């Protein structure tokens, strides 16, 4: 596959360090993957030092209610998966204070296209790309999985001739259906600022945008397998029961891991992190 060479920014840092199991990982920080006029978005890339062949890649998407967070917050999961023999990228995306939906999913799709465009440079198998994210990032990962071919969500961040489709997804602590009675009621409240900033108002006020942002709304038989991971103490919506029932009818593989006694933000807790990430890695091993 022809590739578009990426010019590494002067701010990019490249170095190697050992992780658990004595694996050596190369890290490259500050790679520009999308441009919108003068606005640039960067990602940080992690990969095994001496891979024997092109590896599957995983896009890692941080949370923060679509309005907060930085890509560095998701370095630990990205490094964990790189240690398991993946090329991983922890990506920035435009937050809701800068640009409302669909900017966020357009940026995630741009990251997938960039990986395919630069597959030869970074040792990526362009036919095997997955994604993982938590909370708002988990929602974006679920939407990335189900919205392949939805033109309005692609954006113009670059590498338009490459596909943004992914082959496996792990949404963690994620909302996968934005048209529920609970979300209708919750977004009608003045206190639902994160939803209003992200989608321009309540579900009643902006139903078409909520539909466009809802992963379940876009589900079709060509979509990839998904592993949902949720904390036991989190809202039950994060268990993705309706979309998993739809996936079963469409004969798409899905699974669910509920972490005992874990809250919404379970990644900072060591036991929950290890169980979630080992499950995610096993899932990617099977499907990528």
C-alpha cells in the first residue's frame, strides 16, 4: 500500500523504555494526524521496538465528558497494549468547548485514516485496526465502530482516500444509546451542561443530533465485534444491553465484562485496570 509519509514535528520525542515483562517500547510524541486550516491535532504513538512483521493498531481515546481531558491521560492503557504487541496511538480530539459534535468523532476517524496512510512508516497492518476508550472516549469508540460510511461524520481532517472503518472495539464506561428515556429526562435539566455543550441542547431540543451521535442508531451487519467493560457501581446504561441485543440479532459478536465494586472511573484502581486491560488485550488478540 502506498503511504503518505508523516513529517515528525520538532516537538516529537522518540525513546525506548522497558515495561512489565521486559518488553521494550518505542514512544513517539506529538505526531500531527489531522489539520483543519491552521488547527492541528496530535497523537502519541507506542510500538514494540523490534516487531517481526506489521502489527495491528489500536486507537486509544481519553474520556472527560467530551469537554475535558488530554491524550496523555490515556498513555497507561496505550502502553499496556503496546506491550502486548500492538501499535497504539493515544489521540487528541477537539473538545466541546472548541467545537460541538460531530468534531470529536471526525477527529477519531481522522486518526484511523492517518494510521492507514502511514501504515508502512510505523509498521501497521492496515487491515487490522481497533479502538478502545473510556467514558466519553468509550462512546466515541462505539460510534467509530458503528458509523463506517456515514459521510457527515468523516470530516476533512486529511487522508480522505483511506477508510476509517475499524475491525474491533472496546468501549469502557460508555453510553451506546443516546435516545433512551433516561437521557431524555437527564438532558432536560439545566445541570446537564456536558450534554448541552456536546450536542447543542437537550434530546428534545436537538433530537436529530442525538440520533447522529448514537452508536446504536448506526448499527448494521457489517459492524465489528465489541467488548463492553463497565464498573458494577456505574449506571446500568454502560452495560450496553440494548445495543448488544441488536448485535446478537445481526450476528455480530459482543461481550460484556462487569468489574465488581468498580465505579465509573475504574482505570485508576490497579485491580480494575489490570482486569479490564487484560480482557481488552485478549479480545483484540482474538479479533485483530
